[in-house]
């Protein structure tokens, strides 16, 4: 008689998470490595809280999967950059290579200095 909530990639504008990581990198004009072939289903914390609250209020039991749309890290990073409009950016897609990570995609401010 439990409600079990399963989620993935929780993000918000506070704390340490993928969204704040990308925003901080963009603000600092640092390169962002993000892969095109590693997928996640990120969940915005407010949406997650509202869904959990709704399920609890209805006294539902079971396992609940609460997540956003499936998206790869590269596309999610690009969306963040586009919405934030902190600075113009350039993006170079790449897949995960090698035994562990490989080089990945690069997203960075156009005025980035190596």
C-alpha cells in the first residue's frame, strides 16, 4: 500500500542539477560537452511536485513514472541555451565514443576563448 515515484533527471533553477550546470557554463562562456546519443527524460521539479501532490491527494497506490520527454543531452543543452539567450552560442553535435565517454558534443558561447 505505497505510492512509489520514479523519475529521471530532476532539474530546477536552484541547487546543483543539469539546468544550473548548463546556465553557469553559458554565463562563464565555457564549453559544454553534451552527447547526442545519451538520452534522459528530464523532469522539472515544479511539475514533479504537482504530479506527486495530485497522486497523494487522490490516495493512489502503486508505482508512478513521472518524467519529461525523452531527449539527448545535446538537444536539451541547446534548448537551455536558446531559451536562456544569455549569449549567442555555437553547437557541434557528436556521439558518445570510446569505452567510457569520448569527446562528446560541444556547445559554447561564440566568443569563447580556448
